[in-house]
C-alpha cells in the first residue's frame, strides 16, 4: 500500500542463477498486489506503522523548546517540511514573539523545490520578510558574519536516515560553526522513517564528501538529534571542537516504528515507496542508470535506454525538482519497483543490492557503468570492485560485518529512543 504525501529472506543467491532470481522477484512484485490484501500481509511483530497523529515531533512540543529561545536572537535551519501541524515552524515562532532574525536553508532550498545539486541562492522569504541564507553549494558552513548577534541556532529538518541524504552534513557544518562561535545549537527532533535498521558499508575517510562526512554505514539508524550527539561525542567536528548541543525529543516514537512522513522531505522523494527504496536506489546515481528523475515516480524505478532483459519503460521529462533529467525525452527500459518497495523492501531491513548487481549484468557496455560519484555514495571503492568481479551479495555483506558491529556499539551510546535490537 503506497502512501502519497500529496494526499494525506533475504533470498539465497548461492543456489539460484540471476535469471531464476529475476523470475522469483518479478513474481513477488506483480502477483502479491493481486493476491494479498493489506490486512493479511505478514509484518514483523515488533514494527508498528505510525503517522503524525501518533507521534509528537520535537517542533510540536512547544512547551519544551519555547523557554530555550525566549529572549534570544534566533536563527532557524529549516525547509518546507519544518511544520507544526500545517503551520511552518518559523511562522509559529513569530506568532509566539520569538525573535527570529534569519533563516538558513539546506539543499533544495527553504521551500524545498530546487533540483538535487542545483545552486540555491540567498534571498528573502516572501511571507515573513526574513533573510534566507543558503547552506548549500560553495557556502555549506555558516560564517562568523552569518552568526554575528545570534544566540541560538534551531535545527528542524526531516531526515530520511541515509548517509548521503545531505541534511546531516548541513547539520554537521552548522554545529561546527556554532562550536567555534560559542552559539547554542538546538535540535527539534523528528522520527527517522528508515530508523528501524542499520546496514551498508562504512564510509572510509579517504572518500569523505558532502554526501558522507563520517564513518557510518549507508543506513545509520538514528534520528538527527541522536546523530548530532554522536558527532559531538565522538569529536567528529573539525579539530575535535564540542558544540553546546541541546535537543527536544519526539514523544511516542521508537526505532521499531515505521513512521509515515506527512510531507515529502525533498522533491524527488514523493511518497513512502521512494523513501524505502532511496537507500538502495541512490547508489544508482553513481552509475549511468536513471532512477526516474523527471517522471511521476522518482526513486521508484530504474532504467537505461540500452538495458537488456527489461520490459518496463519510462521517458524522463523536465519538471520541478528535475529540470534537466538524465535521458530527457528518451525511452528507458528498466524495472518498476513501486509495489516492491512496500511489499518487500520495507520488511527486508537491508540494502537491496539485487537490482544494482543485475543492471550491471544487463548493460551492454559495462566499462562505463560506474562513474566517480559511485565511490563517494558507497563510501568505499570495495563495493564497485566486488560487483565488477562478480561477488555474490552474501560475499559482499561479509565484508561489511566487522564495520557494522563496531558502528552499532558506538551508535548505542547516543540513542534517545527504544531501539529495534
């Protein structure tokens, strides 16, 4: 069952050929929706689907954060999803006479409609008249001038729990600036929709970039407040500086919850199917494949004009959030994963490597399948090498084991909510 924001077993690869696996998975994709109702799909007992009606976010707990900002000069890091109900956090603060003096915006901008990677310029918010300073592009870290006269920086962004989703990088640089300029950094926490598992290779320091600043796996299993506590506690800020970090936690949230986002967190994650597939499909952005930018279903399909053994077709066109999509106007052959996302991937609780390995097999010119960005997204050169050499998923996962075990020990120290383990 797909949740639309606008409307509010691992299988053994040792004993099966790729073609057999393809048939099995295609059967799951297309037969399950017809044969099973939402009421009889078996879910893990410990996971509970929750919405914003079941959980109070940090922003909604006004009684907790208001005393921390009253009488202070405040800057807010926020975007379109920084809501209290249907009211924007900044509007709520102004109504409560909080002295908000400026807004900082992340990738995609304050209103959340800029393309991925697109330049976001400074400006003025039309509704409030407040200056908006972009923390993306060349200006990722607030300067001394940006923070002059500011007492508290409030952070309220909806993350999706994946290392290369850049909001945690924006948070890190802002924490670093606040530490250096002796400012308080206050996080209004939000649930992590992918916070019910941890998986993927650990980022190696040699591959550090804005899509991966820390030695964590692809799916880190933390809320932004927990992640910030880890960054601070492990002294991952530049020169080991420590930030005056404060937070307001969510009510009625645990890491076993399947939280259904009420608002899309970025232009190309329009629904929960895309959010669940994002950790696995974003790796394709380091390849020649399209993941559906420029369609009605970004991060829910994968394809290429020359992909073999693929019957599904789509043709990317310019649209908000993808004004110059890859393979614009061309017919791409690929795989439709929309039903697969909520019928299987959510319960799988791991990165799903089958499609990445399969598309590499089915592309005629393998020599250009990967680009330089892939290593930054994966955080390691090993995954690319393993796929090229024909390693099985089980063999690949074995190389992640020690790193994940070490990370989970670190992660446990900073959790604010009951865990899934």
